[in-house]
C-alpha cells in the first residue's frame, strides 16, 4: 500500500481487520478495497490512478528488520507466528503514522518507511529519527506482551539514509503503487544490514541534517556493495530535546563470564554459509554475545554461523548467527567481540541458563569456571 489519502485509509482498515480477526486480507482483496476507497474519494482519475509522475526529490528512508525472526518461527505454530508478526508490524504502523511517515512496503519481517514523499516537510529528517527511537521503545512493550504469552523476545535493527531519489507512481491501471527508487534507497538497505538488534544506524547525509538535534556515537566506516569508498555511519543514541533515548544499552546488559569452550564458526556471505570452518575458543560469554579467540583474523561486521557445545547441559548449539562488532590482536591470536543476531528459542534459553549457572558458581564459591 502506498501513499495517497485512499491508501492511508486502507492501512488503517487493514490494521483494524488484523486486530479484530487475527487475519490479513490477501492481495486481491487489498486491491479491491483500495479501488473502492479511491473511487469514494474521487482519486481514480482518467489514467487509472497514476496521479504521481516520477520526480526527483530528497527523501529520508527508514528500513527496520526483525532480528532472528526466521530462527524463532521455525519452532512455533504458523498461527502464532502470523499473530506475532501482525501485532508487531501493526504497532510499528501506528508509530509511523503518528510521525506522519509513509509505509512504503512490508517485506516479510521488515518494513520500509518514507519521510518526504510524496509530500515534503521541512522536518522530515527529525521526524524519521524520532520515529526510529519510538519504534525501538515500542519493541519493549511488544516483548512484555510476548513474555506473558510465552513467546520469545523480538529485536529490531534500523537503518536510516537521506538522499535524492526518483519518486512516483509505478505500474498500470490494473495495479500501481507509489514508491521510490535509486542509489539512496539501496544504501538505506545496506545501512540497515549493519545494524545490530536494538540499534539504529544513520548515514552521514542524515547526520549532516540533524547534528544539533541528536546524540550519536563516533563515526565508523564500512564498505558496502556498489560503493568504491567507505561509507560513514553513526549509531543514534538519543534526541535530548524530545526526551527520547534508545534503550539498547539496558537491553544488552547481562553477566559476562569467563569460559574456555571450543567453538567453530563459518563466515556468511550474501546469506550463504561458506563451507570453511574457523576453529577457536569462547573466552567469555553473556546472554547476547561472546568473545571469540582464533588464529585467523575476522573483520568487523563479518557475519558468522556458530557451532559449539554447552557443557553440563548436553546441548549442541548449531543454529546461532552472529556479527563481529570489534576485533583486535592478542599476541599470536585474534580476539573478536561477537553479538548474536539470530538465535532459536532453545539455544537462547540454554545459553542464558548456562550464564546464570556460571554467575551463581562465581558468587557462591568465589571462583569462575574458566577452563570448564
């Protein structure tokens, strides 16, 4: 559904239908309802509703993606998964609407939002950044409800980019949609792919337009596909004037216990797990990540598939995906700080229980289980 008065109404109706019935309309029904609403509002036009010719304009693109959703859904009934996804995306839709953003599209477990198209506003960037923080805060409320329902926690990564795009109506009188295309859209997607769960990353163009409005981390440079030069990104922490702050630090805080566990990993490139296995040891572990020691150098932002056994529980972890957030050299070895990005419910529970047992042993007996 795209941005027209009629389609705004459609999104509201879809949210209402999903909330009341637990089901969403299929594409045919969506198009039929859209045609009815547009005719009622007098928006159809002689060209079948193609009322937005393509023009170049500056737009801020927000892309948000649920981390680890695929791993979670593999262990839950279909109706539970659909209900969980509808509830989450429905809440996100409400937040977007409150900041006058436009939902460009839902892509499975991700959402693309536009600020500045089809109508521009002087505060498009500020509204996009405020919306992103609010979306992360709403995730906390969603997880509280999930916990009550016995559903695993969900985490979202968000990327934001600002730039010149081509915006307009794409399609024919049979089916059309308002959308944006161009390099800056692709870059927004790349930025989102670097974000960790609970994190908001913004591009340099976005930061240049709001540097006095936000609190961010230091600039970091990453290489993205299609760009010969590195791209500068910053993590969005807060908007002081609005009293908005990302709760990412609190979410990630957990015990970090010294261990010495054999572990192997495989690099994931373009969502394909490479066959080469890299051996090493886990030197410390927490609820959401670990420190990995290996003879081979890993690079920051490398995506990995992990494989290790949890002692005392007779449990093999084979379905955890992670991302390298920092890497350093220690004599003849390399140390990689790793954060989990996708983890099954069973593996998540076992890791947290293992960390808790280590913490209790350390508190009760005054010793860690390093060397276990």
